[in-house]
C-alpha cells in the first residue's frame, strides 16, 4: 500500500512539474507556437505591447479626427467611459467584439483584414481582464 501511495505521489509531482514548467508570467501569448513574428505582450506600452499593435492596426481609422466609432490613439481615450475597452471586463469591451467579428457588432476589424491572430486577441482579453493598465 505504501508503494502505491509513493507512486501516486510521484506521478502527481511529475504532472505538477510539467504544468509549472510550461507556465510563464512574462505576458507573452503564443499558445500555438507560431513564431512568425513578435509575440504580443499583455502590456500597453512597448514595441510589442497592445498600444503599439492598436496604433498599427486601428489608428488609420480610429483617431481623434476620424473616430469611426471610437478612438484608440491613447490609453486614456481607449479606456475612457463609453470607450472601446472596459477595464476588467473583456466580454463587455467593444474592441474584443469587433476583433472577433461578433455579428451583433458589425464586421470583423480591422475592416478588410488582415485580422489579428487569435493569440493576440487572447492577449488583449487577458490584459483587459487584468484591469487594462497603462503599463
């Protein structure tokens, strides 16, 4: 009986180590292992941050001059009341609904594509759920 308990404990420890070794709190989101480009990080600032991605993909239309529904030119505008991002609630954030192509919110963004990879959308969701900080 003791041997079975030790084997069971050993198996649990091995599984636990395997799970922990695959985890990272670096903010990277690349669950598919597709390394064709920079990995989006769950932060607003930086060359691989969400703010930079939105600047590249969204600001051609979503600027203060031509809002096209909302503005994402700065963290403050993107997260303001009635803005596209609801800090702490990705399911209520219009930006996620548009990026995923929710039919109740119009066509998928960016309009005409290319659309964001699912891994990037998942990273944006995680950042929003964590409070959409200006970090």
